[in-house]
C-alpha cells in the first residue's frame, strides 16, 4: 500500500532489552501495517515481553507478497504480521505457514481465522473517502456522499486513488465495486471514474495525506487514516460511501522455516491480549479481538460505533480467486 521501504525497529525495543544477550530472543516480522501503528504496538509488546526484540520489514501489500514469494526457498522472516487476507490465502503463501492457535484464538470470530489455524486476524480496515473541506469550498465542490457522486465532472483532476495492483486498499475498493455492480457495470463505472482521476499511486494511506495537504480535494483511502488526520487537525471529512464500504482484514501467520518459533508464538499470544485489543480500539476501524472498542475521540472524528452497519458484504472468496485477473485487467485499462 505504500512506498517500498524498510523500517528497522530499534528505538524502544533495543533500549529496553536489559537482560544478558544469551537470554534475549529475537524475531523478524514482515508487515504492511501503518508505520505509526507498528511503532505503538511494538512499544507495548516490548513492555510485556522485554526479552524479545522484533526486527521489522514494512512493505506495501503487493510488494510484500512479491518479497515473500521471491524468498520462498529461503525465508528471511519468522512471522507475517498484519497482511491482507486476500494476499495471505494465496496457496503459495499458505504452503509456507505452520499452524498455530495463539492464546485467545478460540474467542476470535470464525470469519476472522483459518479453520486450519494457519492465520488469524487482529484488525481490519474499511474503504472511505477523505474530503478536504477547505479545498472543496475554495473550488466550489460539493462534498461527495457516494461513489456515483465522484463521476460528477466538477471533480475532474481532483481525485487520487490507490493502484489496486500494489495496494490492498486499492484492491478492496475495486473488488467491492465489481461485486456490488457486477463486472460489466463495475468496469464501466471505473472507466467513468477514471475521467476525473488526478493520479493513481501505490499507497493506500497517501491519497488521504494528499487530500489533507490540499493537493487534491478527494483521497480514496481507508477510514482510519481519515480519522487520524481529523484528530491531527486537518480539514478532512470522513465519508463512507452510501453504497457501503468495502473492507479487508489484516491477518498474521507463523513461518514453517522460522528458527525462532517459541519467541514468535509469544508474539502472537500477545497480539490477542486485552492490552493489545485496547490499542486496536484506538488505532483501527475494526478488530477481531474481544475488548477492542473505539474511543470517544475516534467516534467524534466520524467513525460509527458499530462499523458492521456500514460494511458492504464482501465475498472474500471471490476477491481471492479473481485478484490476479482483476488487477491485470485494471492495469490494461487504467495504469499510467
């Protein structure tokens, strides 16, 4: 979902390991979670498990998949953490995973875990628009409330969207539209929307950041990025399209090839604790972990208390089965 880059976590983690090195554990995690979320989660994990250092590689959803497959003969990581389920269930990826049911696994809703225990979800994200109210007022643009509104010619050049071939957020938007409208009408709609598109980018969060800075009026992104920018003081309005929001769940799995499985399992155990759930309630649109509740500040920013009321009923089986075909078709039609 974002630019390809490495984030090596060495701040509070390295400083907090105050035990002899022979007793210290270490794991490497690959993730597509937002960098600021990762930092908060790992600081909390380090307090709970100070003897385990987590080294992190963070890549966009699509780039992470390419990296894992490229290394499949000799994996360089112990865990996949917070990756889109529509990427995780690729049979080539699933073959690399070892079943593990962390403590609390039984309390996770069946829709958010693999029956064979190869992956489980902690959080998820919801598609939404980030609308800069000041830019809209300056350019005399109406505040959109639906996908259909975005076809209005007044938005020409004022919309930015993630590329679904590289961004999990971009793919959930396209998959939801094709499922909701049917493929024939869905592709026609995307062609109409393309006429107003200013830019397609690799990142799922950056469209909202670009709207927040005033570079574009509308960033097609995900809901919690809008929430964060609103809480940071940007003139953003969170808009969940009237047709319903597509969504994705972020899942984790243990690598068969891991040489640090005990420490990796302890990391996964922590991900399902109440301590972690409380953080999810502050930093994610939805969570599979009991105890995660949105804060008053999050609700004030515009996120519904019960997100199930705004979700489009995604068919994840369809999303997984058709991902390669849909992204290749999208590239033929729209990639610039």
